[in-house]
């Protein structure tokens, strides 16, 4: 592995040990921290794959649930993430089978107006515009590097922005107080929803490398949609402009890492970001953690 990659792994492991968990115990098993990466399946057993909502999945991961650094596992079937709920009749039935009680829509008003959710019957829906803007439209870019930098800046804004902190905090407090299975989603289910999933996994003490791999699974779940969007961009704008916009379509490790790096810069630890930045009480964090792990 190149020296810069080894350094990046070391930095991420250091951040995990210092801050990615709320109640991180001493004597963390080295096996969970030794690898930067590793095999992570892309199948979510017992969680239906929905053709009409392709990034729908369990925050707790695959069959047995993601492992935690303190020897536990995430509890499955309680918290779900997704892209916009354009549910077909069959997929609506599948989602209702899971008994989802609450749906939290993290999109802007403009996004909601363009594509309304189809909410599972029996679920209560609430909109939390985490960006605090009327609509979300990326600016034009001169290069793919510029588009990548924009996505990284968005992730840093989740940590520094007043509206983002207020709304992400409100969401976590409601998830802590909620009953029954709960679902949150953004437009593509990869950025805003991806950040919330990463926070919940951090609270559960999931190793940062596993959190990163779960984040990158959006590229797997949305592979067909990403291919289709690329083809549309090429047809409309040509290969060169399509290549510039490509970083907007999926996720990259640097996006999530930018958010975690900003947490470390602004707050020092994940716990302080949750409490001081998002206004989530220690009691709410503990309530979430007790629900998240088994």
C-alpha cells in the first residue's frame, strides 16, 4: 500500500479510537482496527431489495448486523435509510411488511415539490430540510476535481452549517424518542442520508472502516441508476461535460472523510459534535445506542 494510503488509514484509525464512538471502551480488539478496508457484503439478508427505491437498506447492515468495537452487533430492523420514496405498489407492500412507523424526508422544499414521497401506509411522515435552503442545485464546474471538491464541502457543511446542525440534531433526537422501525431518506439516499447513517453507526461503536464501506455501498445499490444518469448526461452534454459531473452521481471515500475530518477539526471528538454541535443530550445518545446495539 502506498505511504500516503497507510498514513490515511492510520489517521482514520486514530480518529476512530479518539472520537468515533460515544462510549468507546479501552482494550479495543486489534482485529477490528487492523485493516483499512476489508470484505463487506453487498447483500442485506431479510431486507427486501426494492426496484423502485434502489438505495433502501438497513442501517445495521447485513445478516447478523455490523460488529462494534466493543464486541457487540448492531440491531437490525429498526433504522432504515433510502432515496426518494417512489414506491411501486409491490415495493410499498414490501416496505409496509417491515412495520415502518415514521418517515423523515431530509430533502429541500424544491426537491419535495418535484418528486413527492409515496409513504408506506400506517407511517407518519415529517420533512426536515437539513440544508436549510429552498432548493439544491449544484453550481457549474470546470473540472471533475471541482465537482469532487464541492461534494467534500457539502460534507463539511454538515458539521459547520447552522441549519444542518439544527436539523440533523432534531432528527437524531426524534429517532431516539421514536417507537417502532424508522426510516430517513434524502434524494439519492447517499449524501444527507449517508451522513445520518454514519452518525448512527458511530454512536453504535461500529469501526470507522466498516462505516466507510457501508457509505460506499450506495455505488453498488445505485449502480444501474448511476449508469443511466451517465448515459443521459453524455447524450445531452457530451462526454467531456458528463465526465466533469460524474462525481456528483455517486459517493467517494473523500466525501465522508471530509465530514469526519471536519468533526475532528471543529469539535475534537464525535461526542462533542453530537452534544455541542447538534444539541443531542447524552441521555438521547445513550437511548439511541441502547436501541442500536444488541
